């Protein structure tokens, strides 16, 4: 039976450390107001550190192959000490024979979530091989019900696929097969994650458990740039939730530690809150805001020419674009892919050389185009995919020793091979071809794209998984180098759209591409969902305008961008005066509500079908800013619609409305009513 070992108040949360007769230590984070509701639960203490060392006994009770938690390595770890050092709570475990684990919880005033990390230290006299180490593990859910609480617990996850990021799924623990057996024998495990160098592929590194009876939600994210795994696990009445860098079974990872060496896993973000799940998820974003490099600067208005030229930027067409968009409120103009290459080698095959195509695209030199953009009052930006190279690049042909291999063979994805981001020569090359390039031409913005995955790992380290993790740490170091070497640089993180929307990349980026759903009807669905996982002020959203678009469609695209950072593209030199007038009104509206996008909390409403590609119904997002003002966006989709929707808001005044269908908008007694007239329309309302 668990007993309370120690308690630490963390704002509106409490960190509880539990122990048993064998001095195992468990970790429980709860909303402070719920502490009186905690019951003495008949379940084992699940260690706050889950670890597996090669050669130790694997998990029993049918766990072998399903989980690497609960092995004998974990069962050997017992309480050694606990200290509070400033804003950190450090709990140290030991097996008494030289294996030591330090579990650190970091929190300070203003945060609504904690940072959790785990370090394993080899203090034995011999090498040992680590095969798994949790970043965070919390057991005993739900602490407010004795027994296994049937019908009480729900699991929230966010699936992800190319152009379909942020698809939330909600499942009962019963539907996931996480009920304990009649005798509490046999592990029940739901393990998920992703393998490779696109950390938001298949799932976002996020999970939450909701106690529906008490209205309490526990949510976690993992700041991991490569393979990761999470699991929900149960053997008795207590459910556990765990996040970790992918281990031996899931990500083919192991790491050998010599005597005196240590290993620290990726940081986890964790919160506990009472209320609607959507609001509790956003508590994690208080840490995102603390890490955000642009926390004090309003989101810019972007123009990216990709959906205008489709990979054929040139001085000629960029001149036409500049003539059309100058004085329309754009702050950055980004030259996307296709600016390099030659007549003999198409740009899609020689990426990695990064030599401007001045013969065909930029006669007189690239500087001429950069100066053109600056003279029009915009900051110039440019696209790179620095971690890869094409099969006909000079690197592929002459520097194969710079490229990643697996089992001795090049990792070749057809049009892309991968640079070893830990190689000193590669680092020097990228400094010259990217950082020096940006400084030489005076670029203020870089879009860093990444359009394939390495897979499970590479050679050069003790395991393929460790090779992958090391390579991705090299990529993060590249981001840091750019920020250090190119003063004032704005960095966009893109990976075929949203495949890197996780904390370790986001904390080094000014913004990130939300998706490659360039002009799809599902844009507002993806963008709204992502507000639960990342800061809207970092979520760059396409607003692609086409000459054939109706005014309703132009408005729909513009309002999409209000859910994050507005980025225009499209047929700008063919738009009619009426289309441009509406676009400019949208830009003006966006600049007015940017403080709300920058800092606030979002509330989500709607009745929408399951399909994102063929959506029916409607959605609304009410984002209340720190300044007390509110932005409301309403989107309709296909199918039968209600005549109007009514939304609860904290406001007394309608400041501004953007719509095209003559929608009547009224505010009375804290309720905003919006009339709906058509499928695929959008209404934006600024309230104070």
C-alpha cells in the first residue's frame, strides 16, 4: 500500500511523492483543489523512473515485447534522497550497487505545467548498456477512485499524417483493452509513437488521461526530435502513463555507459488540471511560451511565393509579385524552393549544393532580387533543406563520406540522401553554404524544410537508434548555430508541413509550418486542432488566393490565417480589385487582432463530421487574449447547417466583423450569435 512520502505545492498543482515498504517511489501530480478527494488506492507504487539495463530480467506477466517498463532494472531502484534546489525537485534512486537515477521536476511561478527529466548514472566499476529510460512516468490513475474505476477514464491522443496534422482521438481505457484482469495478473499495454527523423509522423508526442467523473485531466508532451514512444500501462487498479525516447524494442536504441558516464533523456512537459480537456491541454503551452524566442514580438504577415510560382522563382516573377503586394501590409517575402540548380541539373536533383541559378532565374545575380524585396519595404526570406542532398549534387557524387549509412549502405530515399549532422566537415560546409550565404545576401528569414525521414537510424554509434538521436541533436545544433551567427534571423521550421511540431524544434524556431494543406477546405480544422498542441503565434497558416476564387472563398482563406500566423500566396497578379480589397481588409483585421493570437486561451465549439477531407457541419474558436479582448472565428463546411450559432463570450462590445455573406452578428448578455448562410463560409469577430 502506498503512503505519502513528500508533497510540494506548484501553483495550482501539487506534486505528491509516494512510497511503499520496499522504498520504491512513485510520482503523482494533481490539481491542488482535488487533494481532499484522493482515496487510498489498492495498487502498487509504480516507480517514477522506468529503466532497463541489458542483461536484467525483462518485464514479467506477459509484458515482454509489449513494454520495457517494470523490468528488474526498475524494481531494483529504491529511494536514496530528495532535495528541493530552487525551482527544482530532485529525487534520487539507487540500486545500492552503483546504478543511480535522478528524476528532476522543474517549476516556477507563472507556469501551469512542469518540466520533467531523468538522468541515469553508471557509478559501477564496469560498462553497462542502457536499453530504455523514461522521461516521465506517473502511475496510480485515477487516484480519486478505489478499484479500476470502470467507465471513468478516457485517453486523448493526436494522430498526424501529411496534410492531416492534429487529428484528436478520444478512447476509453476499456476500448483500448486497459482493464485489469480478474486476478490483476498480466500487463495491459497500449504503446505508440513514431520511428524516424520526423517526430510528428503518425502521432504527435502527446497524450492525456481524463477522469471524467472528477473532471481532472493529466496531459504530457515530449520534447524529442527523433524516435519516441509513449504508453498507457496497467496491471492492477492503477493506470500508468509514460513518455520516453524510443528504446530498444520500439526504436532499436541502446547506449553503453562507461563507469562514471551518464545519460539524460529528452525533457517531458506535464500538467494536471481541472476542467475541459481542451483547456487543460493548453496549460502545457505556458512552457512553450516561456521557451518561445518571439514571446515579445507580434506575429508578422507573411508572403511565400511557392503557391504562386510552384518551384520556379525568378527575378522576373518576383518583380511581378513585388509590384502587386508592395504597400499591402506584408512584412516578409519568402523565396521558396527552386532558386538553385542549372539548365543541366533540375533543382529537385541537386539540392545540397545551394548555388543560385543565375543563368536562368536570376540574371544579374540573386542580390538584385533581394534588394528588390527590401526596397519594397519587406524583409527577404529564402528556403533551404540543409540536412539532405539530391542524387546529382556534388555532395552525393564526391562526398559520400559525409552521408548517413545504415548497415554500410547509403540511406537513399530516391531524390534525397542525408548528411551526417555531427560530422565537423558537414558543419563547416553548412556554415559556409547557409549561414554565410544568409549574411552575404542580407536575408532576414530562412525556411528550413525537411521532406523525408531517415528511418529507424544510422551507423556510427553503438546502435541505429542512438545514431538517429545523435544526428537529430546535430540538427538542433545547426538551428542554434544559425541563431548565433545570423543576427536577427527569423527561422521557420518546416518538414513537409507539420512533421516537426514538437517542443525541441519549436523552442528554436520563430514559427513553424502548420501543414502542407496549402489550399484545402480542411485548413481551419487542422489549424484549430493545433492550437491545443502549439502556440498559434508559431503556427504559420497558408492563405492561398486564386483568381478563380469567389469572394466567399477568399474570405474563408483569409480567416483561416487568423488561427495562427497569416501567410499569403497564390495568383496575386491576377486578382481582381474586389478580391484584393477583401484580402487587404483581412490583413488589416489580422494586424488588429495579433495580440490575441500572440497570447491567450482558446475555446472550441462546433458540430463537425469525422472526415477532415470532406467535412460537414461547423466549428468556432473563441480565443480570449491576455488584454481581455476576444477573437471569434466561425467556419462552416458541407452538409446541412444550423441557421445560427450562439457562443458564450466574455465581452461587451463588437469591435469589427469580417464576412462576405451579410451574416448578422449580435452580442447580448455574454452570448455572441452569428447567422450562417452558406457552406464553406467564414466569419471573424473582434470583441472587447
